[in-house]
C-alpha cells in the first residue's frame, strides 16, 4: 500500500507538472489569452505524447527530440547518478568523521571546507578547473587526466575517455550536495546522540565509531535522505551548466539553446524529463525512509481505510482510580 501510494503520487506529478508548464508556455506564445485554444493545444500535445511517443521537433538538429534525449541519456545519467552518489556518500562519511571528533581542529577545517562548498558558485568552480588545470587549457598546470573541453567520447567506443571527460564535472556538481549533506549529518547526529539508547550503548563499552554506525546513522540518515532528494532540481541545473562548460553532449545543456530560440517543444520536453528524474529520486528517498523508519510505513497503513484494524465492541474497562483509559 505504501509503494502503491507513492507510485500514484509519482504519476500525478509527472502528468500534472508538464501540463501546467505547457499552459504557461502556450499562453506566453499567444498574442492574447485564449483558454480554449490553450486547452486544445494541450490535448493535442498529450495525444501526440501518449499515443505516438513523439515529443516534437528539436529545430536546430533537424531530428526528433526523442533522438536528442536518447543520445544524451548516458552522459545525463552518469552525471546525475554520479554527482548524487558522490555528494551523498562523501557528505555522510565526512559528517560522521566530524561527529566522531567534536571540537577538534579536523572538524573546524571540515566546517570551513563545507562553507566554501556551499557558497562557491558551480560555474566559477568549473571555470577555475578549465582555465587553470585542464590538460588542454590550463594556465598554471596542465594535468593529463583533468577533464577539458571536447574530451567526451561515447561509452562503448572509448570508456577511458568517457570517464576522463566526466569525472571533474561530476565532482563539481557533487560539491554543494556534499557540503549540505555534511551539515545535515552533523545536526541530525548531534540530536540523536542525546537519546537514552545511545547513552546505554556507550555505557556498555561500545566504541564511538560502532555507536555512530549502528545506532546513530540509521536514524540520522532519514532527514539526510529527505534533504538530498529535495536538491535534485538544483542538481539538474548544475549538470546543465557543467555540460555547457565542458562541452558534454547531454540533454540538459539544451536548456540554454531552447530559451535563446524560444523553442517551446524542447522546453516542454526538458520539463517532462526533469519531472521524471525528480519524481524517481523522491520515490527512492521515500522507500529508503520507510525502510529505515518503519513508523512511516505503519502510519500510511493505519491511515488506509481498507487496512484499519477493526475496533472491539463493548465498554472499555476503567482503572480502579477512575482515571480515563489510556
């Protein structure tokens, strides 16, 4: 029931958000506000999408938008999944390391690095790498394995070149996520450290690292997952910036060209693509949250009218003191 409800919410989001964006784009393209014409265009777009699987013409590539997304899908998924996984894992590990060494020089240095990761713009970080350290454009030091412009190769043809072209952009897009996850991990872990079961585990003689890994992290991971899933939209925008900066043939870099050429069909397809990615990320976060915290799953099951436990008939026995029943 929990999975079914989350899947239903995903379907509603993926359908409703592109429809609203289509209404906005179509209204702006018209000279005057015509609700009937907008609804007629929306119906034609939905029929074209659902019945024929056609997203429209890309315009400048002289091909369908579906082909553009198919060619850019490997780079998109590599940067999205790589940036999300690296940011989440790095932020959690460094956050637990800081919690294990409170009020130390290490924690203060990590706090400074996290502040820099949150405050530095993504395009500035990519610009610094390309201008100073890229293998084909570095002014200070040309590092052979640092990603540069026009290094991208298809995955089946040259896997090494594929990794070389993407690893620096992935690190750049993962930096703000790792900094945010680091801060959230410290805040959630400090709150859990004050619980009685953690004090009991420490009183039994367990090591600090084991207490953090077995008792603190499973509870602190829940707000971290929720916060990370909420940042997927920011991750998509950062991926589009890095694809433009490093000349990576992904799909999200077409946002700039679609806005410049007022290509409504491409913008609508990108909105649909982004909604699917964000909805899937939030679905994964909800399932992991239900796995780590059974209370979430039990709350959904108890609120379902078909799965409620039947109430017992009869009067409830009051205690002898006359207090109300618990």
